[in-house]
C-alpha cells in the first residue's frame, strides 16, 4: 500500500461534526495500510467571514496582508482536524503551506506553485504520523512571504504534494459523488462518469464544470497523478481522472473506441459576458491591437469570433467572451484605446450562456457537430457564437436558453441515465 | 526619535472599529518620527471561540495542534491591522512570531522565549514600514513547531522585541489608564501611579494586580526596557515602569525619599485558596517532603506559613496558598503522599483573599507594618496569615473582607485621591 493524498473542501469540514466525520475517513485509509497526507480547506464560511472583516477595515485590502489574513482559515481547520484524529487514537501533525514546502512566486492572492519540497511531511509520515497540510497557501521563494494560490488552490496543493511525494492517487473529496455528464441540478438524468481522460476533464473544466478546476487537472496531467473525485459524505467510488482508463479494454474494444467519438459530457457556463467591437477596419494588426489592450489590462478571454467583413465598408465586427467580473475593466481598456484602434462602438451583453460538448474523436466525426446543432435547433435554441477544439464544441446562446439546451444535447448524445435513481448529488443537501 | 514598540490587547482590537482606531494611533507615532513595531493580540473573543471549537472535536486537545490553532487568532488581527494602516496611507507589514524571530522552547501552550532574532523586522523598519507582529506566539528552536507563550504572552512578546531591537520604550496599550494604587473597581479613590520601579511592579503583579503580568515585568527589568502602560482609548499619559524615576528629583528630595517608605499601592487577590496540612511531625525534612510532593505535581505555591509546634504533641500545622485552579491537584498529590509524610489531615479553604501593601523602604520602617495591621483592625478584618518581603506585606483574610480591607489600607497610607474625578478607569465601559 502506497501513499495517498486526500483533499477535503470547506463544505466537508464546515463544523465540528464534519471535522470528526472526515477524521474517521482519514483514519480508515491509515488503517488500510496507506501513508496518508491530507490537504484541507478553511471551514465552511470562514474565508468569506475573513474577507468581510478585511473590507470593514480597508476598501482595497493589500495583497500581502490579505494573504496573511486568509491563511488563518486553513490554520484553524487543519489544527482541529489533527486534534480530531489524535482523539481517535492515531498520530497526526498539521503543517502550514510554508512548513510543507509549498514554494510559490510572489503574486499575492493568486500565486503559482514553483516548487514543492515536502521534507517535513516525509519525516512526519516516516515517523508514523498522518500529515495534515493547509491547502490554498504557500510561501514566496524570494521574500519568504505567505501567499495564497487563488481559486482551486487547495485542489492544486493536493495534486502538487501528490506529485512531489510520488503518491499513488490524489483523492479530492467534495460534496458531490464525482464528475457528471452534465450538471445534475440542470439535467436530472446526468450520469456519474467512472473514468475520464485528463484532456477531456480539462475541456470540461474550461467549459464550466465546477467540480475540478482547470489548473489542478493541468498539474495532475503534467505529473501523471491519477485524481479520484469522490464524496466525503457517501463514501462511494467517484470519478477517476487519469491518463489511462481504469479497466483495461480488450484490443477490439479499444480500437473501436478510438475510431468512434466518445462523448464525456455536456458543460455549461453562465458566468461569462460577450463584448462586440463594432466597425473595426478590416486590415492587418487591428485584431492584435484590440487583444493587446485586453491583455495589458490582465484580462483572460475565452472565445473569439470575427465576422466576415462587409465588402462595401471594409469594416468588420470582432466578438469575444470573458468573465462577467472582468467586463467593466475590458470596456474601460478598449475605450482608452479607441482612437488608436479606430472602431465605431462597443456592445456589452451579459445575458449569454455557453454550452459545450466534450469528448474524444469529435473532429473526425462530423456527425457529432451536426447532431449537436440539430439538438439545439429542435429545442428552439438560437446559436450566437461557435467555437471548436479537437475534443470540444462550444456555442453561445441566450442565458435563458441554457437549461433547455443542456438537457437537449445531453439526451441527443445518449448520455441520459435509465433512471433518476442512478444520480446521487450532494450528501447533506448543500 | 527612536524605536517604539507598542502592544495592543484583544479588547483594543475587538472589532473593525477598534482596529481602525488603533491604526490611527500607530500612524500618529510614526508621524512623530518614531520607527514603530506593533505587537497585537487576537481580536476580542477569538481565542475563546477557537478553544470552544477545539473542545468540540477533542476533549483533550494536544499541545502542538492547540498552539497551531490558537495562533490563527493573532494572524487575523495583525493582517487586518496592517491593512487598516495601509488604508491610512502608511506602509505596514505583518509578521508571525516565527517570522519575527521569536524563538522559544518546545513547551506547547506555555513556551518560554529563549532568543529573539528580529532580522526581518529590522529590514522592514529600515524600508520605512510599520512592522506588525503577532503576540503570544513563537517557533520552537529544535522542532520548528509553532508555540504559544501562555498567559501574558503578548506583553512578553512586546518587551522581548523591545529588548532585541533596543527600543526607547515598550508601550502596553490596554483598556485602563495605567497602574493604580489599588483596583479602582474596589477603591473609588485609587490614583493612577505616574511612575513605579520594576521591583515594586513585580510585587504588585505577584500580589494580584492584573494590569501587567509578573513575567513581562521581569523580562523588562532584566533588559532595562521602560514600560509605559496606557489606555488605547483615552490617549492620556499612563504609568511608567522603569529602573529610574521619570522626573529627576533634587538631591534633598531624593535622600528624603530613600529614607522614607514610599508606598506604591495596595493589591488584592481572591483567586487563591489555602491548604492546611494538619498534624505534621515536627522534625527535619517534613516540610521538604510536603513541598516536594507539590512541586512534583508542577503546582506553584504562593505564601507558606508554619505554626509553632505544640510542645506536648510534637506536631505542627503547615499552611500554604495556591491558585484555586490547582487546588484539586494539590489535595490529590498530598493524599497520595500521606503515608510517606505522615500527617493527620488536610484542610482546604477557597474563601480567602490576600491584601498586599507594596512599597520601597518598608522593612526599615517598622511603622508601616504597624499602621497596616491597625488599619485592618479598625476595619474589623481578621488576619489569618502574614507574609512579608523587602518591599511588601501581605495578609490573608476572609474573601468577604477584602474590599473593606483594601479601602481601609489605601486610606490609612494616604493614597486616596482628593476627588473621585482624578480616577479614570476604562474607556469603553468594559
């Protein structure tokens, strides 16, 4: 039995009862002969409460101090979890990100891990302890300041430690039973996926699936660390995310699958807005100057579409999508660059939604795209933008159309489970 | 203008408003040209809330993890305080005890400081920052584990940093205006003391005065760091605790004072209990074996009195006082050693109080002791035990008699202020 890294999110350790329940699960893994490293998030609403406090003392909390503040959250949960484990008769030691050797760059609030040197964790494990590590945090290489890793930081901590410690698996415990073929809140017949390749999971994450964040999957893929996403409530087998399927197929089955499109799931996202730059002179360098202005404002964009230029005017429209939260900043950046770029006007639309179909072999199966569009058409959903990759088709529609569109596509590709009972979502009604 | 260390307790930073108020006071000191190091405690009830959580997951929280948990409290307050200062347009950086170089032994929950290496604090100050340091915490020299310093830990952190940084003064901000000649809640006419010598302050602290703890004063005395105890609410001059008086006296006055008893104040303490060991054989080694049993149980005792042996029986009684919280443990320890020691019975009394008069030149002024006892007698207070030192007389009485006794002694030694108005106690009604 090898080393297992387990990660528990804030909802799993929301209160003392949750902490005690998680402690039992951890001890179970230890009893099964594993060396166990646990990465834990802050309890329930702790982080939000700390952010509230920060906003009360300062309208614009500074990065370094904000990170110092937020890291108090995991400090509390990890110490309590270690106590709960010791109370079950097993030895446990908690470690901050810094103590665990999570070395980051100096970009506060969204630092990137640049090295992991888990010497103290290894020592603690070798001494027979269960090691509890604070998720979401590290220490900057140059200034030795405390940093936080931003969204999905605890998952990334877990995968990074799993890689550095050469773990068998990184188990991500959450409040759902795994990754589903669609959001079960929208599609009642969504099925739990038993196994999904890193690449497909990356596309699902990029397309709005919230269970695992892109960043964490990317890290796991680079170091080839299998992730097992599962519920901390139900204890059922969840979804394995790895480079090779769990169960070896026969040669024939394997070949068959490579030739056919294998649809992993349908993702949706209503957190984006669409910006259209109207009346852009259709000449080289125009698009570049628009996206340079956006990039200089440090805004990540998602889909980009340029319409065919109207021959009579020599003008074209360029549309792109981006997180709604960045909308104001993007409009401001473009307005400032208006004279230099020379466009007519800007349109901003935050009532859009994105539906994505993810699966291997899509490009080589033209029928997939056709079926996708037919399903949307049958559901009466109008398509505004289209973007495709090797293993994904995404469309932008009205936000209101998203639930119908997701259900229609899910059904059209035969993803619906036979009965509603197969779907288990959540464990405590959260 | 030199370096100033300021320490703010939990009641001064109980909420966002408190933090903003304290931030202004800190910035004021910086504007006056000082380099400023701030030591801060956890906000208001944070520590109690964390202890509650710990008790919910484990009946006996372990030392290492308990310290990890509690230190989250100062992490929150110090980060918020740094943010609030930056919001006023000044640069501030917060540091954990470990980052500030507070090196301790490995005794969790009540670690002792063994070294202070404030290299990062010095750097931060030299870069023009205000440095905010978490009170009450450090890092163990051998294991590099997070430790807490126990009661009065934040005051001790402040004094230790002041010593290591060669500060001009260590300002202890609290919710009272300084050290008083008696507890103003008991004696309405108690006066604020402008200056008091380290030795007298040590005796007051040992005798029940709560404003400064013995440990912190001891540290300040060893390194000769002047302490200024003052209110974070009123901003008035408080009490200076140092080796030499603030204001130089003329030669004549000075000599006069050396010859006369200078009474600093009256302290009282109702947190102790009295144990009487009845019927101890009056032979060498008996007292030693009693106090060895107590010491082995790691109980600190205060006063010890042995009655004259009754010649007829060859038996004597030995009484001592100790914190009520240690009472059970002491009785158990003595019962276990009963056969070995050979005493008749034990008596336990937790309805006692201690009144102490502290001041220089007491031993050489027999009149002081006489006046003290006369004052108690006039107030109808019966004395149960007496203990004296070079600069202190303490008596044990019934707990109920303490308020009257304190007022009587305070008045008899001319400590009463002329009017009630001179006494300022507290700032927010706490």
